[in-house]
């Protein structure tokens, strides 16, 4: 029996000591809540380095990585071209606070493959991109309300933290203290994949809604693809009502194809937000759209947004090096085929184990929902057995496979993953599921 099927004895002494020290100076010992592993139990990881499809923790344990920095690492860890670009730029300078030609180069690479983005503004995080896009929509329309979908996460800005899926769902936080009720009341939540609910909310708040913001493929309640006609319907409803459609592609941008997922899904947002992959593993995000909308942003217009590190040369070099590699023929087809092999194998293992679960997948991202029925919205996702997912997560981690430490997140494949990695993962899943059905939880 392979070590992928049986638990591997791993040393955690140094990782444990580092995390205990981190708890003294970092909130919860982490810089982002899901890293604390509160919903899955066990000891949080402390990672020292990454290479290709692998992570290595502070004790030298090797993990096959299906988190990929939450989707940002599409080419594998420490990609040579990206690493060399970052090192070269670091020698030249990391931040100047003024424009560089590198910003033009990365913007051109993006707009060339997403032609409906005519102008773009770089920021440093997905939250900055989405909050700026919402501010711009409000400034253009002179309206205050926005519509978002239950379970869709658009960052931690005040407007987005109701029914937000992702980390809030992971930690069981229904509403976030510190968000003024007056501001929270301007965000209208409706179920994902429900056009009738969208029509109703526009009817109740006629001429008051500035924008609808949506993930084209929800990936923060777990992966939930849009149903046929849903996104196109959103575009029609928003335009008929004088509102803008903001498509949040922080996760899906350059994940499903070399460009925007919108083109695959038959929709075109008025504003688009991007992040993760466009930074090559360095903090970069952006928002953009047609010139007539983007010209409302300062210095051309009155909608103010700024950032000292926005468009910094280190981030631009990393993004340029990443996007130039995404033109490789068959790269996306190969990742999709690899993901399908994983999905079909996991479905077979779950069926053989007699454990009720459903797997949603699109392209190179997927989620195993330990749920009694298929998942098409947040209400369905919340029916998942989170304790069973936590057990599966720990069993897989003990076999050297790192999945998302939350039922409500996606697993990501990178171009570095191989057929042998998928087979190893399926063997680990077989051992994990067998342990779950024959042994009590530790």
C-alpha cells in the first residue's frame, strides 16, 4: 500500500513553535483568517518555500498543493521566469511612486485579450478593485444601492460583508461588527442563479440601484457555475434599469482562458475587476472597462481613488512575466483535462465509499461539497456537512495533499500538476475515505 493511501508520519515541532510565537504578535497567528484552520481543526501550516506544485513547511514536510495561493499561482510556485523578473526588478528598485512603462506593458497585455476593457486602473488587492468599481458605478449613476449575491465574496470592504460566503461562512460569521447599518442597508442580497429575485429587487428599488456585482463563476461559497442564461439575464436587467454590471474576475480572470471568463460565458460587464493571476504571485489587482466609464476616475473625472504602491514596478514585472507564459498552446486545455481526471476519480471514490457528496467544477477549479444534493446557490452550499469536510481535509493533509482549509473554498490546479500528481491524489482520497468510513474521528 502506498504512502499516499496511508498516513505519513510528519514532524511538526518547528512549525508549532513558530505558530505559537506568531500568536503573540499576529492576530490569531495569521494575516488572513482561513489560515488559522479554525473550521477544519489541526495545526495551521507554516510554509517555508514552494516549488512547482509542491509546498514545504517549516519542518521540511512536502505537500502537494491544490490551494495555489487561492488561485494566484497558475504556473506553479517559484516559476523561473517570474522569479528572475522579480529579482531583476528588485535590483532596479521596488517602488517609485510615479508612472513606469511597465504599467503600460501589463495593461496592454490585459486589454489585448480582453478588448472590452479599454482603460484600466491598477490597485494592490482584489478588495481595492471591487470597492473602487462600486464607487465608480455610484459616481456614474448618482445612485446608492448595489446588488450582490448571497455567498459571493468581493473582498472585505464594508459594502460586501453581508451573506458573503468565503471566510465569513468558514468562521460562521453571519454579519460583521463594525459595518454601519446605514451602509449595510445599501447592499441588497439575492440568491445566486435567480433572475426572478433580481427582477424583484429592481422593482422594489426602482431608479436607486447603481450596480449589480457578480462573480461569473462563484468560487467563494465553493465553486458554483452560473446556470444557462443567468449572466446574460443580469446584463439585460441592469441595462434596462440604468444600472451597471460589475463582473468580479479576481479569481476567474486568466484562470479559465487567456483572458476573461466572460467571453466563455456569453456576457460583457460594464466594469471588470481582476487580481490574483495578473500579479504572478505578487499583490496586484485592477479594475477597468470602456473608456466612457473609466474616464470618470480621477484625474480625468471626479471619482477619486489612489494608492502609493498601485502599479509598483516589482508587481508589474511579475505580472508581465506571468501573462506572457499564458499564451502557450494547449496550456488551459491540459489543465482542464487534468482537473476532469481528478473530478471523475473523486466522484468514483466517493461513490465507492458510500459518502454523499457532489463535486462542482469548471476548468481548473473545483469543490467537493459534502452535501445531500447538488449545489446551485449559497443555501445549497450551507447544507454541506462541514465536519465531514474537516475530517476529509485532515486525512488528506496527513497523506501529503493540501486542499483548501474550508468547505466553502475552491481547489485549484496549476500548470505544474501532472498526471502522476492526480493519481497520487486519488490514491490519497481512497485511503482518506476508507478511514472515514471505518475509523472514528480522532
